[in-house]
């Protein structure tokens, strides 16, 4: 599974912005047909995204297309427009039921079979951003084409009648539920957008807290946010060194037939070992080791 530290949205009706995204070395470029595109530009967005998928070289960046919500009346034209150009994945917003994922997966599988592509080679990522969606998280996360859950804080807050604040405690429970269900099903968890894109210190703090909660990445809406977000979700040199030392010590003690052991005055058992192994896995995915 790809590392998705920063998932950058680009309006699908703006070819210039999509091309700009290719210069940023970002993990995921999500070309949007939903909220980032005016209703009278949806057709243009479909055309531009399909052409970009065919014509542009995305390098190591994952190329995603976000359709409009299943049930919006726009989703069929969206998905049929971009699938023949073979994105790496489809992002489905405002998901509230497993049936919506089945619909999208069925359309993708039909395209895979029609073009002779491996089944499940085009992945699904879904936005969960309502109270109803939160209640269905266990079922939603169970689909085998899914790679990640995205938390949409703004729509979720509207759905519960919450007032958004900088501290974001009004969405804390939902954020934690997204992480919990994603990890239970082996999925990545992508954290909410920081809307004030000019305040990079706020972006750094929000990204660091998201990583602390267990998210594996964060949504990004401006190129300036990419660096701070990638940094927050990438282990630094000190963390990598400590994790490597702990794992090496664990493996040495295992060969000697010993379980728990002491290291630097601390008792080391399996939860700490697994945490260290997770640090190293994230470092590898980010190309740090």
C-alpha cells in the first residue's frame, strides 16, 4: 500500500493547477469533480481530468479522481468519464453505507475487465463526513477494494450541528472512530483539512496531532501545506534510530529465548516493539530507510 502522508486536492477544471501539483513531489494528487468544482463546470472537469490522466506523467505521485457523491445524480457521468484513463484510485465522498461502495466498486471492476486490467488494481478511498457515516464505519471499512478512510470534519460538524473551533474538540470523537475502524481493517486513515492554509504553524500543529492520534496522512488544499504535512507524518532521524535500536535488541533477545527485556532503564514488551516496527514501516514508506 502506498504512503499517503499528504493528499492534495486540485480542482479538476483547472489543468494548470494539476500540472503545478506535479512539481510538488506530493504523495497523492486528487483531481476533484466534487466540492472544488462549480456545478456548471462539472463537464469541463471530467474532460480535463481524463486528459490529464492520459497525457501527464505523475511520477511517484498517486493519481486519484474524486467523483461526486453516490446519489447526487452526477456520479455516473463522473466515474464513466475518468475510468477509461485508468486512475490509480477513485475517491468517493460523503459515504454513508456499504452499498455506495459496492456501486463504485462494481463500476471499477467492469472497467478493469473491459480493458484487461487486473481486478482490484484501481483502488477506492472514501470520505466519511456525517453522523450517519460514522455509525456505518464498521461496514464501510470492510470492503476489500478499500485502501483508506478520509475524515471530512467540516461536513461532519454540519451534520451534528456543531460549531467548528480551532481546538476541534467537537470532532475529536469522530476522528478517533475513523482511526480505530481504519486500523481494525488494515486501512490508512487520512485526517481532516486545515482550512486556514496561510497559517503554516497551525498546519504543522494539526498534522502533528493527527499523527499522534494514529492518522497516517492528512488532506491538503494548498501547495504550501504539503511540506509541513509530509514532515509531520515522516519519522525523524532520532525516532528512526531509537526504533531501529529497540527492534534490533528485541530480535537479539528473541534469539536468546527471552521475552520482555530492559533497554535504557525501560522494560520493553511487545506493544513497544510493535510501535517501533510501525515507526520503521512509516520510514520505509517515506523513503527514509
